[in-house]
């Protein structure tokens, strides 16, 4: 239940690509996103606006989604009905 309830907070605003993206392109997109999120000017501007971005790798997001989707249906139902 906790995994489902807190999954959104772990990845906040995910960025998705469609299925079947070639591995090289996916790697390039992930690397560019990481560089953007870690850009010093972007981080400083975020601080000025009291906002902070925290990088979560695409691999970590994939693992989180796999764990959430593997949740037994009875646990999902109990979580939704809370």
C-alpha cells in the first residue's frame, strides 16, 4: 500500500517516451534530461523560486513502475478504498 501511496512523490513529474524507442535514442534522451535537471543555472533559478528538482534516473522510474504494477489486486483495491 505504501508503495502505491507514495510512488507519485518519488518521481513527482515523470517524463515518458512511447514504447519501442531505440535504445540509443532513449539513452540520449535520459542523458540530456539528467544534464538539464543538474544544470547549475537551472538549480539556482529553482532555489530563487523556492523550487527544487531532484533527478531520478529512467531506470529507477522503470523499477518503481514495475513494482507498482506488480502489486496484488487485493492490495490495490484496499489502497484505493482507503
